[in-house]
């Protein structure tokens, strides 16, 4: 795992919507909604978008 991927994982855990916005842009609203409904679903979506 490279240092860039490691930083993306840390950003996905700390600020899930920001990580998705920096990578995709449009998925930001989905992740923001998931984060507002519960922090864990936002993290799961951000990590899933990192892998997928």
C-alpha cells in the first residue's frame, strides 16, 4: 500500500464526504447524507468508493 492510498484511507475515516468529493465530485452528496444519518455509514461508503 503506497503512501497516497494510506492518506486516502485516513481522510476517508476522518472526513468521509471530503474524500469522496476529492476523488469523484458527484458522490459527495450521497456520502454527506450517509454521514449525517450516521457517521459509520459515511465511512463505509468512502472506503467502498476507494476500493471500487
